[in-house]
């Protein structure tokens, strides 16, 4: 649970407060005290794992599937690590599904998010900001 807002720089150079990026069966969220997180429904993970294995002609692990989702979403990520599976609410309708989560290190601005609280560059209050124009993740 976030105690303060999280701002993330997008490719348009703006900071988005509490952004969420999502697609069918997955979403990416940002928290003030955890790394960025990709959450994927178990059904989507199994389907995508099968498609990925056909493409690469070998056994795909869960992290490979997560990296593939992040890349297709336009997210430059490293150190993708599986965190576990639990019930989560998924956008856009916030329905509860079993999901698998992955933490990752964000390396560059995100695509303009699908969902967010506000847009602005004022981080003078308590918050966490992922800024890349200065090549540094800063806590304000």
C-alpha cells in the first residue's frame, strides 16, 4: 500500500501521478516502497507462455513471459523477478482474478499511461519520483 504518491516520467517528458499501464490480462503499477510491478492473470500467463514457447522453440520460464509482456508494452525493464501468485483486481473493470506478480527495475520513461491521478512536474511534496531526464531515480 502506498503511503505517498508515486510519479513516473513518461516518453512525453511529463510526470504522471500513480500511473497504471494495462492490457488484456495484465497491468503495471508503481508503488512508493516497492519496485515497479507487473501483474498478470494466471490464464494469460499460461496462454502467453505457450505462444512464446512456439516462437522460441524451447521451454519458456515465467520471467521470460513477463519480459515479453513488458517489451510489447514499451517498458524498458531489467532484473525481472517473480514475486508469487495471489488474488488481484484487474483494470479496466477491477474484477478479481488470480494473478502472478513480477518486480522489475525500470530503465527508461514509460509510455504515456492508460490510467493516472494527475499530470505535472511538481514533486515538492512527499512522494517518490522516477525521473529519467536526469538519469536518476529520486525520492523527494
